[in-house]
C-alpha cells in the first residue's frame, strides 16, 4: 500500500483548520439559555422564600467560520448577520464587547431605579463621570484612551455631563491640551490630549471619543447584581421584576416559571431587543410557562422602509407557534403591564 504524500496530508489539515477556525465578517446567532435571576440579584434583607422563578433569556453570538456559516444556512434555529449589522461603524471587537457590557450595566441602573419607584423606596443617583465606548481612529485620544475607560475629570471640571463637556470644548482651539483624570481597570491615571479636528469626521476640535454618562445608584436596602459576562440591555425588564419580587413581601410570580426580555428604560417603558425568536426557543427548552415580550410600536418611517418588520411580541408569537410551545407569550409596553398581568394571575 502506498503511503499518502505528507504534503497532501498537510494541505488537507490546513484546509480543515481554515474551514473550522478562519473568522469571517459574519456573526452566527442561536438560542442561548434561560437563567434564574435569584443567584444574580440580591436585595439586602429581601424576600427569598418564593416558589416561582424569574429568568432572563440569552442568545449565543459568535464570529462565523466557513463551517459554522454553512451549517447556519441549513437550519432555522440560527441566524446569520453581517458584521456591520452587529458592530457599529468603526467599532472593533473589543469596543463592541465593552459597549455590550455597559448596556447591561445601564439596564441594571434603570432596573433598580424603576423597581424602587414602584416599591416606593428611596434612592440616590450619583454622577460618576463619563464612560468611553470607543475611540476614533487618528483622533486626539487615539493611543491614549481606550474603550472601557472612565473620565472622572477634565481640567478642573469634575461634574461631567454631555452639556458641560460640550460647553467647555466649544471655547477650545486646535492643538489645545486638556488634562484628564481617567479610571482604567480600577486604577486612576492622569492623561493629556491635544485637541484635534478630523475633516469629515470631527469638524471642531475634539477629544475623539463616543461616550455616555456613567451613573450609579445608592439604595436602602442595598442591591447587589452580578451579571458576570452577560452583555446587552435586554435583561432590564426581568432584573426589575426580580428586584421588586425581593423588595415586596408577596411572591409576584404566583409560583410560575416566568421568563422575559426587553430593555428597561428610565420611565418604565420596555424597549425592543434583538433575537427574540431565538429567545422563545431558549425559554421553551427550559420549560418556562410564561414569557414577557416587548409590544413595541414601530415608527411609521422605519416601517415604510422595512414593510416586513413586526413588533417583538408579534415576532415572539410567530416563533412560539412555529415550535408548538404551550408557553404563554405576554405582550408588555411598560413594567406596569407586566405587574398588572402578574397581579391577575391565579396562584398555582
């Protein structure tokens, strides 16, 4: 028997490795899991003897390879997205992950404030600087600041808001140097940037970052949330319900296994999220009995350009019918819709 040519074998191995590991500019999304929130959320002295459960839902998102792309094409339970449908313009992989974790942090902030509002409990909101999502290439901050940094002070200004920063920089010129106090990985650093314009990108002298206000909330009793590496804002609704369930003496679940998804906004409205059809599959696999879905109203202009677009609730309902689940899909526009539904439930 002839021995195979080692070069041919090596070539085959290289091809297989490329098919299995070469990253494409696509992402694959598939059902994740349903995770009980009790281990993630703790209200000091809160009610812990409830029978039912409240669970957040996730999807699994990964960079596509030729093999995973081909498989996703052949199954209904996975979706393929172009990179620019997932990441924002000029956003790299690290900046995307940083943004997702910050969105999760913001959802927790809103969940706490909305839950304490509904429970008539006091809380205090503190300004904690600004959080950097990404740094513009070739800008003043390029190579000096990083996604995930927090700017605590600019020159002598320590109460940083979007308005105060804009007003301060309006009087600055190209090349002006500003001093920054930055928090990175728990350490405070002193940085300097020389303000710069970028024709077509930054028309006035700027630092060259995209950012959001970084706020924290202090409550009595204290709330502790450990969301590990789960990113995005979609757990906001369920965090709010779990915090309320621990603040209130009664079991708002009435003994049911309840899951849900939706961004919690500051005013208590529930925002649209992505991948809800896949989250229906995840909830059904975990035996959830009830699932809350955002009943969002789509802007007429957006609908005109995307005539096939439906609300999260309609999309979830379609997915539920497709897989034949007995799980009840409940539409909610606000946290109060979810609480009203739970209030009228007959205990199990």
